[in-house]
């Protein structure tokens, strides 16, 4: 994989993976994976033993889940669907964004969901809410929109798509602060 290029595509008709050498003159396609389901996002973590591909699969009847393949799509396993804590009155409708952890965290993946929320799974374990964000005091002022959270783990920058709360930045995943314009 070090001398190849991987293009990951999520569509309304499933996910597709395209591989090529560095010259990009000839591509090999695989898929569709999750045929008949909408795949909102596909991400790859290249740290660890080999490439790990994650998908945000959304199916109108069966709901949403994050799936993972350690063999470039030959076999997939479900990491399940993130769920809000009981009592919040929220239900995950869709998984919009997936972000693998840092290179040193090959078994960590984050999921941004709608309604706007952020979850983390470690070592394929159950999803956990990022409580400092999901239960933020300004949550009732966030506006609905198409999308959820999108972020990068370094330097812990987060953008809420379609929401009142535009951006937040953290140096520690438990403590959030507003970003100032131009920051």
C-alpha cells in the first residue's frame, strides 16, 4: 500500500474503492460495498499493521452504523451505531463523518452524527459520547441543518455543519472553548 494510491468514494448506492500505483494511469475498482445503502463518508487509517477502511453506512430501514475493513473491503465488520445517553431525548438519525484517531491510535475512530453529536470507539468497543460537546450548555441554541460534526484530531479542531455553534477547538477532548474569528 505504501507505493499505491487509494481513492474512497461514498455514494447513495454504496461505497467504492479505487486503487492505483503512484502514476495513477490505471485504476482498479472494487465495490459497491453496502449496496442499496447511502455511504456518507469513507475514511482510511494507515497507522498500525495495515490500512483500515471505515464507512458511515446509512440505511433507510435498518438505520446507521460504522463498518470497518482491515483488508481493503474484502470483509467488513460492524462497529454498530452510536447512541445518545438515555434521558437526553435524542436519537442518532445518521452517521455523517468518520475520523480515525491519530497515527499512534490505530484502534480509535470518531463519528460525527445527526442530530449534531460526536462519539468515539476504542479498540472496536462500544461507542462513547464526547460528553463535553454533546451535552454542552449551548446545545439548545444549535440550529438544525444537513450534516453533523466534521473534525480533525490534530490540533483538535471541530466544525459543526449546519449548526449555530460554528467551531470549537480543544487541546484536551474533555474541555471545549470557542474559537475567535481568524483563529
